């Protein structure tokens, strides 16, 4: 989502950068976009993200990453929350506590790390019912749109 490319200024959006969102592995990637050096992203929404491949389905991840080793921890989003820029970046995390695809622990590890690092520019919505992809329900889509309108 780019305020420059969408003409979003007519909707009251500020021209302050880019937003990115995704679910599952896309949620992991959306959050990782904020951690890049000189990241142009001002906001990310991550739904049911597998933010830590060592805590997600090992059988799946080993097909692409090989055996669990230090490289798993190196890519885990909760190990990089210190890179979140509280002054000009914002994060929305959504997760279903009933997700049977990606363990909700993956999102909770990120939240715990954000709190420990005293990061304040994030929101987390944990929903008791629902399943994987809870971010695509009508309420969560509206919440994500409002989040991007408020932050961009």
C-alpha cells in the first residue's frame, strides 16, 4: 500500500511511506519488512504470522531451510524487534487462539519481545474463536484498513 501510488491523499492519508500486510508466511514477511535497514515501510499488518520457523511446523520448514540450527533463530522475527522504529513505524498483529495451522505462540513470542524491548508502536488483537486467516474476516479487514488510514 503506497500513498503515492494509490492517490490516497483524497481519502485523508498522509504521504509518509508504505504499508505492507500479509498472513501466515506473508505475515512473517510483512513484519520483517519493518526490520530492514533504512526500511521505507511505515506500517505493517501481520495476520497469523509464522514469525518463528523453529516454533512453526518443523516438517514444513525443514523442506526449505534444512535441519533446525542457528539460521532458524537468525530469521525469527522476535529476535529483531529492537529494529522497530517507534518514532515512525507501526505494527498491527492479529492472531486466532484457535489457529490449527500456525501456532499462536509465534505471534505471542513477538508480542513478548516487543514488550520486553519497550516498543510502543504496536497493537495486537488475539481472537478466541476463528482459525487461520482470522485477519480476513469482515471486522479484521475493517480494522486493518483503519490501521493503515491512521498510520499512513
